[in-house]
């Protein structure tokens, strides 16, 4: 009998089926003063307590396969944020929601959990924000918003990752006053985006923001959740200042850091 006829075929290891979930949640109360980096650690601890089997990424520094659609600035409340994660073994959506609610800290409220295709990934088209002043501003907010929308340019200075000037006006799709609050929708583009606090400062309401005004991100618009006729990309925005206009002239890190001084001169001196 031929050898091939009696040699068993090598067993093919079974690949565990993965499941991916999209969670809508709120980050409010004192939790809004927790940084995005610390919020990621909160979710990691929450999943460990919920006894979830979450796969990790490959490489030298494996990380849990969890993602936020868009980071939230410190101090900004998120009312309908998006978070995604994977599980090695699928679980019913209702059970996933019950487990994470049981272990959620105060200020973290889970609104919905839905299972999505593992190949899907949340891409944000627009963000919707609301500014709530601590007290009624002296200026007419409707006139302030209308004056801003009539402009073609509104320049702000940013220091990170390098010093530059950015025209935030093209990123503001809509801006209106609703009572004593301001609501805005902002484009998220491959060319950048405007921050809500930058828009508030451009409106001349920096004092109201510093006095305790609250910025809320009320919603994130995700491409794959929109009907096809509405899922059009934002307009191409390339109206930032030329590079030479805001070139970083600050000293390099090597120039800013003064090397230590050796106690005595010798071949192993720090200066050599």
C-alpha cells in the first residue's frame, strides 16, 4: 500500500470566529475631565471585569483590538460617542450591553450596542457640537453666528504638532444660535478639521468659555450609517496658509536642552 494512503493529513487549526461591535455611549459629568488616553484604560479595565475575550493586535507591543471613532478633547462632554471592539467568541448584543453597564463608572452611559461586520470601521463625516454659556452673553448670538458664516476666512494659530496658521472657516458647515446656546456642525476631512473651542474663540466668546461655558459634542455622523444619497464626502478644503507663512522657527530640541556639565575634565566627560 502506498505510504500516502496511510499517512494522516495534518490537522488544520481552527480559526476562532471573531465578532465586532459598535457602541454608542455618553461621557458626561466629572468623567469629561478624564483624558482620552485615560479613557482607553478605563475601557480596558471595564472589559476585563466584564470577562470579555478581546483579541490583541500583532507585533512587539500587542494592544486590545478596541477603537474610538474620534477622540474627545479634555473638558468636552460627549453625548453620542462611538466606540468599537472585537470579541474572540461572539455574544448576543443584549448580553454585551448588560455586562458593560454593570461595570461602568459614573459618567459613562451606554446607549446602544450593535454587532457589525468585522471589516467595517467607523469613519466620521461630521461632528455636531453645542456651546452652553454659564450666563447669557451680552452680544446677540444670532448676529454673531451670521457674521461668522458670511466670512470666507477665519484664521487661528496652532502650536502642535508645529506652529502654523489654519483657516477654520471652510470646516464649519453650519452655525446657528438656539436660545442662549450655539449649535454647530463641523466637517471632518483628510485635510483637517476645526475644533469647537476655536470656533467659540473666533466668535469673540472666549470670555464666556473661560467663565465656565460648557462644550458638548452632541453627535457623530458615521459614513456607513447614512443612506447612500447622503454619504457624500465633505468638500475639498485646502485653504490653509502656505508653509512659509507659518514655518516653525523655534529652536530644535537639541538647542533647547542644555547638556549636563561634567564635574571634572576627562575622556568620559558629558561634553565629549
